[in-house]
């Protein structure tokens, strides 16, 4: 493949660069790093991929070897955690997948032979072409985790004709978080489901006076850029915190915060007790609610829908949008909101509709009435958080508002009640008037790039996800983008059509998704499995062909803009060292597959520029199409050359209050989307329709439905991220540089309450057996540690650290733990109501001494 180097392009194509250059001054004003500044050492800009957050970093390369990782301080939130600084341990991991491999034994057995790239790629292409010849491209699923070829990989499989790009988020954040958030504040619709992204909002740790951390550990569990830095600054600025968690995350440096232990899966009970107090004491921000929300909407108490509504057009930022206009009550009249700005927020009213008198209440009154039964005393019985502490939390929020927050959390799909958690968190933040306010909860901002590929034809076949959303009421709120467990269901059931081939790109579905026993059956049923990965994991053990991707340190990548930060940010990952062994970068792999499976005309149209110019073809189109920011910000973006040399651009932080895409055009404290869905689900007889209620309502987790009180040997398995090892798997799990620290922290152990463990005859360091009470044959061994900071009902383990039940992969790794719990391996294969997320911690385990 003929390539033009970056320097050659810039020298020969200055006019092109000038046409897409908006300026050379950055907001952060940091000095561009050049090799000359460091003598014989080469400094290379990277975007760290030791977790999912792309923290800007600088790699030091000496004599062709990566020797150090540091934060790239060309950003207001520069920082790099211990995982990022140990990236060399992943790069030089002796257990990396070094060559293409072809399976020789049974799936899961781990027996492979080495192959050439030509042989391996030809095998993959032969199967893809065979499916295409049968006109059955829909039977192939592309299942990515990290994009190693952003702008090309998903596009190839769409060009091929597969409708199934299967994201992992249903086991992490989708769709409980996205629907619970978007139904209130708005967002894009995918297959008719509100689906605001996980990076839509963040807590303003830096400027907050008080916050409640629920389902989140920003100090130790996830990311330096920008959450970790903002959290640290907030602590230094005096932010007060209350942590609500079954286990105190002390490794996050939070020893000085208030910790309120809670029963696993009962967060909704705590939140409802909090909401009761907010309503009872009028802690809410009445002016904010009146101005920005739909709390004055008159709602038919029988249907839960607006008693009268109509569609009207409104101008928004120069564009006309259609919104719902609804009835409100004023002092003298009942009429449409658009004609009566000053309206009642409280009360019961009677409205004449088609000659009948309809009883109505304001949406706010309905919520107040619904919350009355959820007193702090009631919440204490469900959650074990003392009523007095719930009252104190409510008062602290009131005293600090609007510079307060309840963190929207990341642990979304864990319990049957997870959707309700996220909805309640959003509603309480709105009640406090903190959404869009300094010190409260702000909307993240991002710059968007141009697309490398355009004009890709629409795939005619319906995806697995969209079929299930349309045909299965229990998956009504499921994400059409993130559905790997529903995809497993499709493999097992052949609905809506047979799945025959899977291409896993850096995704470990067997280790990272609940119900592994059923997942194994699905993997064994497939005709062909391809894994593209630098590292061994549980899923690669079932592959027919393994293609060794290189690490982020060994490749150039597309410009990146999707940071979870208040500042729009633009950066790039550059290759620090040449790919080791026979590994190849993702763009090369995708290009070679495209060459083999697309006709020459289609290949030339979409891959021709890359084939001639390499990464520069992608960078040019991305840079030329930068948009989504203000003209003022656009004028500060540096040249493409500067960005490729390591300059990270950042824009401005803005506090704003918006509700883009809600039916009413307002923040919908009372969700009209949920109200419509709730009524429809009830009419269809769905037995869990209450999950869609727009009103405050307690939903029990599955385990609590099954058993109100656990026995002396029973626990609910919970997980959290270790500061030096997160969900990214083998790049931290088998990392030599982190091995000693992980051992000192007992990262492979399970932690249980000291009193309960002592009563069972355990002492710290004992090896115990753990099993799901519903699946007693799936037994996992782990070291136990007794701890005073774990709720008696909880059994805590660091996510992704233990070898688990399906531990054959551990035998291939020299630095990974050989025992330890992975709850996914022994959990039930079930689905959260409506969202189809995985209830990975919503089951009961029992423990015993090893025989």
C-alpha cells in the first residue's frame, strides 16, 4: 500500500491544510511538544486506552522502546492514573497474542495453531463471502468494544450488508441510564426510544458545595480526564460528600466522607425517602420548576396523560420545532400553556372534555401525592439507611442548592430496579434546580468531526435489536445500539433469524456479560467466530480465528472528540512504537478484509483514499468537517499539523438549561413519554408495566422479590472498579507492572462483613467456595477478606480481577489470578424489565469453606 507521510503531505498540500485551518491559538495555551525538546528521547502524543476514557498522554520512547507514560498537560484537566502509567506492562506483556491463530481443538479448550495473515484473513473472508452468496449477510454480527479502526470498522460491516453492530452497553449503562435520563431531559431517539448518551451530563464536582455519590466512585474507580481531576479539585475546594454504597470505596481517598451503607439493589428506596423529604419540607426550587419544567401540566388522574394537548410550532435557535402544548390552570381560567404562562403548580381541577367532566391534578401534585407513602422510616426498612440520615441528606441538598448533585452514576444495568434509580436521580436533581447550574449538573460539550466514509447505503434487513423492540413488550426500552445479551438470545432462539457468524473486536462477551452458561451455549452454536484482540480473554478461547490487533501504543488512530468533559476537546493518538510480533493495527486489518469481501467498485469508492494516503486520508476529512461548536471556538482550533504533533484543543465550558427532544420542549419532571408507554403496556397486560410509571414508585430488585431476608451464609454479589484494574480486562489483569500492587490490595479476593464472616468461621486469607443458589453446580473459589466496611448483605469483589468459573484462559496468563470470583460466570441469564439490561448482581450466592 502506497502511503504519503504526514510531513510529505503537509509540505505538498499546504493549500488543502490552509483551507481547513481555522486558527492556531488554543484555549489552553500549552506549548506543543516536539522531539527536539527532548534530545535523543522521542515524545509521542497518545490517548490512553487502559480504560475507555482516552486520557491525553505523552509517551517517552528511547531507542525504539516505550519507557514512560505521562499526562499530556495540554488540557485544563490533564492527568494520568496508575493504569495509564503502567501501559508498558500491556505493550510488553509476554502473553500477548503474537500471531494469527486457527483453532485446532474444541471451542473453549484453548488449542490453536499459528497461521499467516494471508491464511487467517482468507478464512474469514471465505466465510463472509459464503454468507453473502446466500444473501444472508444479516446472519453476521459485528461486536466491537474498543474501536481500533474508528471510521472504518463498523462502516465495513454495514457496506457488507450486516444490520447487526452489537454494542456492549446493555451490560453497563444502557438502557436504564439513557432512558431514565432522556425521558426527562431529552435526547436523540433510536428506534423510538429516548437515548441520551452517557456523556451527556456530569456532576460539577469542581464547584459543588454538596453531593451524594450513588453508584459512582469518581476518585478511584474510573478516569483522570476529566472526572478524576474535577473530583480532586472539588475536594480541595471544600465539596462535602455522602457516599451511599454497600461497600465504602476507601481506596478512592474518601476516608473523610460520610458513608451510609445500603442493601444491594435498594437505591430506589433511599431516593424515594429523599424525595418524600424534599416535597414535605418544600426543599425544591419552585422558580426553577415553574420556568423550566412541565410540573404545571394538568393530568387526567385516570389515564396519567395530559387531559388536553395539541401540537404547535415553536422557534428554537432559528429552527421551527413541533412541541406538545398542554392544558394548565391559572387563577381565572383553564387553557393551553402557550396562552397562559402564569399557571398553578399545585391542586386538583375539573375539566370539561367532550361534554364530560374529567378530574385532573397538576403533574407536580400527582408526584407529591405519590411520594407521601415513602417516608424515611419506610425507606430505612427497605434500604437499611437510617431515616435520620435520609433527612440529613435532604437538608444538605437544600442548604447547598443549586450547587448540589446526586451523581447520575455509571452502574446502570445491575438490578431489576436500575431504570427507576436513574429516573429518580434525574428527578431529584431537577427538583433541586441543579441541572444546568454551576456546582450542580452540567451538560457536557463536544466537537464533532467530519466522516471519512459517506454515502454508505442503508442495510435493508432489520437488526435483531429493532425487531425485539418492536415485537417484545418486555424490551420496549431496549437500546437499538447496545444489545449483546439480546443478541445471545437471538442466537439461541433463531429469532428473528438465524445468527451464524460473529466478529468480536476487542469485546469479551463471555467474561463481561451475565449468564455465561447460556452464552457458552450460544458461542458453541455459531458456525464461525472471529476475535480481533491483542490479548487473551474468555471469548477468544472460543474463536475459530484470532487476528492479533496491536495496542493503542502501536498505531495511529482517528482524531478523537468523544470525551466525557465539560469542555469540547480534540486530540489524537499517534504510534509510539512499531507493532510487536506479528500484530497489525486495526485499519490495516479492516482494509485487508474489505479488499477481500467488497467488489472492486465499492472498495475503491470507500477505501481507495485510505489505500493511497493511509491515515492522512481520514484525518483530512475529519478535520475539514469539524462542527458542533461556536464560531469563536472554531477560530481557536490549531492546524492539523499541530494536532498531529500532540496539541490537544479545548473549547469553553457553558452552563445551560435545555431539554432538546422532549415532547413538550421542557424538562419533563413528569415524563409524558413514560406516561404514554405505561398506559400502553398496561393495556397489553404486561405484568411489569409499573417500571414505566412516570410517578415515584418503588420497584424491588429480583433478589428481594425472591427473599426478604438472607440467611447467614447468603449474600448479594456486588462489584467495583479497582483503581489499578478496571473493566478493560487483560491489559490490566495480566499486567506485570501492576501485579505487586494488586496483590497488596487483595484484588483477587472477595470481601464480606467481619461480623457475618466470623460467625461462619472464616478468617481473612481463607479460600472459600461461592455459588449461585439457583445454579449450585457453578462453584468458584476465592480468597476471602473480612472487612468492617461492607454491608452484611453484600459480597464485594473487584470487577474483572478474578479468574471466575470459566478460568481456562487464566492458564495462558502468567500474571493473572488463577482463582477469584467473576459474578457474570455464575449469574442467571435474565433481563431487566423493559431495558433488557443484565441484572448481573441481582441474584443470591451462598458461601462455604472449601472441602
